[in-house]
C-alpha cells in the first residue's frame, strides 16, 4: 500500500501541472518556429522581392531618362555641326523666320519627357517629379527657342527656373556653371554669329579674319558642349536619386516591413 501511494501522488501532481509545462520543449520550439515562419516569412519575402523590383524600376527609368536627354541634345549638336559645312547664305536663309512645321525633335522630347514624368508621378516622391519636370521644361523651352518656334529662351516656370539655377563643375572653368549661364553664353554668341553671317551674305561687311565663319561654328560647338555637359549632369543627378528613393506601393523600408507584419 505504501508503494502505490507515491505513484498515485505523482500522477495527481502531473495532472495539476499547467498544460504548457506538460508539453515537451522540443514540440514547443517546433510550434513556435512554424508560427513565426508563417508570420514573418511572408513579410521578409515581400521585402526582398519588392526591393529587387524597385531597383529594376529605378534602373529602367534612369536609363530612359539618360537616353531621351542624350538623344535630344546630341541631335541638336549634330544640327549645329552640319552648319559648318553649309554655305553662309544657305545657313542664313535656313535660320530666318520660324520653322515651316513643328520640328520632330521637339515633339519627340515632349512625348518622352511626359512619359517619364507620368511614371515618376505614379511611383516616386513629388520632389523627384518636380526636379524632372524642371529639366523637361528647361530643355523644351531652349530647343523651341533654337528651332524658332518660341520667341524667348528664358525659363518661365518655377520648376524650370530651379533647374536652370543648378550649378555643375565643368572642366576648364574655375567655378561651377549654372545651366542658365551656359545657355546665356551660348545664345549670345550664337546670335552674334548669325548676325555676322547675315551681314556677310548681304555684303554689308567684309570677311574678318578674327570672325572666320568656320571658327565661329567651332566656338558655337564649344559653347554647346558646355551646355550639354551641364544638362546631362542635371539629368544624371535626378536618375541617381531614383535608386535610393522610396517607390510607392513597394515594401522597401523598415517601416514597410513592420506594417507588413500587422495582420
């Protein structure tokens, strides 16, 4: 009888123990791991996948920005270069008065720029949208002036003015130049060259060794190179910020991860 009593007491004590203390530790660890996996793993997976997608979007959009900007600027440079092999009289006639129709270069830039802006509006912070809009408007206004489909070249919108005020280091210059300063320099020298060519063509002035038409074109190309370098640097700065910017609808930050954990 004395031997049975301790066994009964032990069984009774086991029944009185809390349920969790009666479950084996290994089973508890397994169940906890399953619960945590079901809770955390989806958030981790989404964060990893979204970061990849956000990076791919940034790279694709940055490439589109660079390609569109370089294309419009290089086509303009090619047009300037062609002037070097065009007779003065032909050059003068081609630049007298507005274009017969809106140049394709202008419409191509407008469409490409607006397409990029639409993507930025849908996915990126407003600051990036406004910076790109400023560059788009600045380039569009200057090209329109160059093609004579617009009277003035001065930036007229707040965003374009902001883009024109960005200073960029340029090789050969002691201090950074703004896009506006580069435009002003190019435009003044370009108009001076056109005036001289018109005078030569009309016979009102003779050829001046210091104002050789070919030399004038070379100076024009040098001025344009500086302007193009600055505009491309502004574009590269915007594209570079895409990688670190938060993309709407994507889980890429610590805050996004915590929100994904909430059921």
